[in-house]
């Protein structure tokens, strides 16, 4: 079992939007692989949304509704990407401290 400061932040929320954490030494375990796959999907989705955002913002005929929907989608994608960055940043810090 991992130490309490080595919990992995998972890419989904629990009840009431609270963060979920995984405590395991097995980075190849089912939940670890599931989290890796979901993070990969979230990052790909954010990249695709960024491309679409550039198209919408370059379109002089895009309406307020289009821009509002874009802002909502970008907000959700940014939340996902920040969660991934936080989780991976923590994992990197733990990994580096174990290498010392």
C-alpha cells in the first residue's frame, strides 16, 4: 500500500463532486489503467476542442450561442486538463523523491 501522501488523484469525481483518490502500488492495476485511459481521452478531447475553438473564433458569422457553448465546453475541458496535470505532477514529484 502507498503512503497517504502518495495517493493518485483520479480523473473523475465522487459524490457531491468530491475528488477521488487511488491508493495502490500497482500502477498497472485495473483502476490505474482505467484512469490512464480516461486521462488520455480527456487530453485528446481538449486538443480537439482547442482546434474547434480556433475555427469558431475565426468565423465572423459565429453567433453568441456558439461562443457561449464554446466557453462552456472549454471550461469543462480546462477543469479536466488541470486535474490531469495535478495528478501527473503529484505522481512525478513522488517518483522523483523515491529516486533520490
